[in-house]
C-alpha cells in the first residue's frame, strides 16, 4: 500500500517533537489528527472573520486511536519552547472539544507528509470514501462508473499540483481557497473518493473529478494517459430546446414527475418559436441574438461590472466578452426567482415571449429551484443513463469514463471515439446532436 499523503503546516515538526518529548506516541496518528483539522476546517470555514474550530469528539467523524486523549493533548502542548500546534476551544456544555491551529501555524504554507501505517491508512480510506448506491450498488443506475475510481489507475502529479497551489496562494492570499484546493488534490492522490448523487436536486454525479479546480486537471492521468473532455456547447439551451420541441417519448418519463408535467404544459406552445430555439441551440448561436440588446440596455460600466464577477481579465467590450456576460445573465435569469433579473427577462421576452412565459409560470407554481432541477436531471439521465452507458459497453476494458456536468471524460486516445458515440446517440435520441468540442485536460 502506497504511503498516505497528509497536509501539515510548515514548521510543525511532529517527528522531531515526538522523538524528543514523547517517543511512545504514534507519529502517524498525530499526522492524521493535524490533517483532519486542516481538511475539515478548510471545508467548514465560511466566516473568514472568525476562527473555525473543528470538533473532534465522535468516531463518526474521525478514526480514533486507543490513546487518543494523549495524542490530542500532545498537539495542544508547548514543547521545547515551540508554540503548540493546535489550540483547543474551551469546553461548552452540549458540545465536544474543538480545535484550530495556533497563531504560528494558522496562515503557514501547507507541506506534504506521509502516513505509512497500512492499517491506519485502510481505516481512514474506509471511513472517508463515499459512494452513492446509484454508483456502488450492483443494481445501481450508474454502477458502471465505480470501477474507474481506482488509485492505481487514476493518478495526479502531487508535487506539481502542490507547487501550483502554493504559487496561487502567494497571489490570492485566500486561506479557505488554498486549503480547499490542497485538500482536493491530496484526496485524489490518496484515492479517498467522494462521489455524490442527489436525485431530487440536480441528479448529477459529483466526484473528485468534477470538483477538482480546472487549473489542476493538467496533472491528472489515467494509466499514465492524459484525459480529455467532450463538452456540449449550449448544453442547457439544447436540452431546453429538446423539451420545447417535444422530442422525448412520453413513455420514457414518469407520469408523476415534474419533468412530465412541464413537458405536458408545452403542447400548445407556438411552433415557430420552439423551432427557432432549437435551431439556435444546435447552431450554438442562442446567446448571440441578445448581445445587441444587452449593449443597448446596459452602459459600459454596468457591462464591465457584470464581466468582473465571472472573469479575471480586463473588460474591453469585445463581442466574446459580451457573449460571456449574456450567457451568465440569461442562465441566471432562467434559474432565479421571477422577481430577479427583470431587465434580462425583458430582453429575452423580445425574442421568446412564449418560452419565457411558460418558464416563469412553472417557476411561479413549483418554485424557481425546481426548474433548474428538472433540466439538470434530464441532462444527467441523457449523458450518463444513455450516452455514457453506450460508450462503456463498447470500450470499458480499454477506456475510462468520468462525468463533469455536461461533459464526458476519457483518455486522449479515445477522445474521438467518445465524440463519435455521443454524436450518434444524441442523433438517435433527438434527431440532431448539439455542437461538441474536445478539450485537453
């Protein structure tokens, strides 16, 4: 079993302290405790104005050692003139002891150390790895995906990723962001897979792959091979157009589902408007038709402000930048409460009054969140329930398959084959496939 990477604040010399002051303590377990405070604190801390204390009190939260109290006390004690590594929050009735890093280590860079105890490593991985029944169960709808989450095959260049993370931290100085990114990199390296599927919300598969920040994808390999993604252009608009043009067989939907009820509400919709929506979605020109209206409705400073919220480069008013603004604003409007994005509603309503009316009525009846849910559930079912399964049946012995929302991912040498399968299956399902782009990781 390969060593298990953990995150330790720079200067926290656990091995030296144990050797000098407490040689009977378990160094690997101490590292596990420190790493636990780093990773959980990074995920939980949302109030940057106050310290985040991590509770360590339940076996459900932590792999424990028989002499846990001695180990946690050691980390909270000053040794040899060195400041204690952890600071303990005073006990409060009804809560357990919680910990954060002492001031010396609170904003230090994080370094990689390793746990070598194979039994401890197995306990940690068993405790922290998460797979939903849809993926882990033999009868799970997406069970074909689990076999690709294998740390012998799915790897990340740890040294390169950590170096980049440290470089980014010197630039953005956002501790929460830094800790979160470091934790994501280390969990992927260790094979601590956290895969989630919430059927009642977006229905998508969320995993270490989909949650890994984009800048670190370049370091990921499967059996040593670079990954690629096949990305659908205008995916939300494409799936919306499929629904509005009633290109789904009704017997494939559950009659009591919100998707079915939304689908039935489209029977009397204006055909010409639906066909235009479909044409623009397939051609990738949907957002372009709103650019002039946005430029007329918002001044330069307003456009610049909207752009700064989504991109880092300087806004100069280019057509490409304005398209990014339109895309963000229109999608936000579709998925927001009807009382929001009123000006954007006016612009979209000039071109698609009936489409907008149907969407707003649905959100008014069922709640705005439900609209995004049915679209993403539909997308997920098509991408993983149909298209992904076809690719897996053909190539599972040779190529992996991962998902990233509206993208499917495999190795570079099977990128063209994946795109071919996607085009063929989308055409079989909906007569016309959306535009697709193959992107290297």
